C-alpha cells in the first residue's frame, strides 16, 4: 500500500467525519441537558478521532513533501483548515494550551456549546477536503 492509497483510504476519511459528528451530537445533547462541562470520556474519544486524522494528514504531508499535488489547490487550503480545527480541538482540552490562553477563568468556557460547533465544523471541513482532493472540485 503506497502513501496515496493510505491518504485516500475511506476509513481514514470517514472515521474522523463520523467521529466528529458523533462528538458534536454528544456535546449538543449535554448542552441541552444544561451541562457546562464535558466528561473525560468525551475528551478520550476526541483524542482517538484526532489520532486517526493525524495519520491521514501525515500521509498527505508526506505526499506533498514528495512532490505530489492534489487535483485542486483548494485541497491544501482545506487541509490547513482541518489542521487548525484539530489544533483547536486538542488545545481546548481541560488544562491545554489554548484553554489557558483564551479562557480567563476555569468554568468560564461552555464546553458543550463550543465543542459541538467545533466538531460539526471539523466534520464538514474534512468532507470538503476529501471532495477537493478526490474529485478536484
């Protein structure tokens, strides 16, 4: 299996998409129930989704470094947006760098609202990156 096959593998694309949609729904339900903090299991699931996404992204980065180019240049833009979204997801974990830098005091962040929106957006960005990479549209 070559890098192009790994980067284009359906499981490496759909796992983060479905994972982010499930996480968005989970966070939205908790928000609807009035919770302001996400459970540790949510953060563990998010890390698993990010690990799969990192593997897929690493294959893509190696392809670009090797001289390969996607059918549409927009694919690289969406790839950067997905990386930034993943960094935001990772950075908003309890005690993580982004939370310490952005949130003034513990308990100020409405975790379910922010992560529901972020996970939903991330899923859409991954789908759009796939569309521009696979079909060049």
